[in-house]
């Protein structure tokens, strides 16, 4: 997240959506209270644990997409 304000820190919330290899919805993880100093960019790590269907075996691939992000204050 990048805080474009050069004088005040800001707090951000948001979400990351996870999908499987075919694009089907797997789950969503919330980003909450990410505090970014004035004029700075701060990376964040997002992980999620999702339960597979009992009929699926092994590891599944997929992707994640950044959803909505909003500034809480600042």
C-alpha cells in the first residue's frame, strides 16, 4: 500500500480474493489496520487456508487478486 499523504500516517483495510486454476471462487482474506507512514509504501503478506473438497487430492494451484482497499484515516 502506498500512502500518498506526505505529512500524516494512514491506516488501510482491504481484501484479497483467492480463486482456483479454473477461476472458481476459493475464499477471501481481509487486510486490516495496515499502518503506512507518510509518503511511504509498505508491502504486506496475505495468506489463507482453505479446505478442499473431499474428492480432490493433492495440491491445487490458483491465484489471488487484490480486491477493494480503503483508507480508514489519515
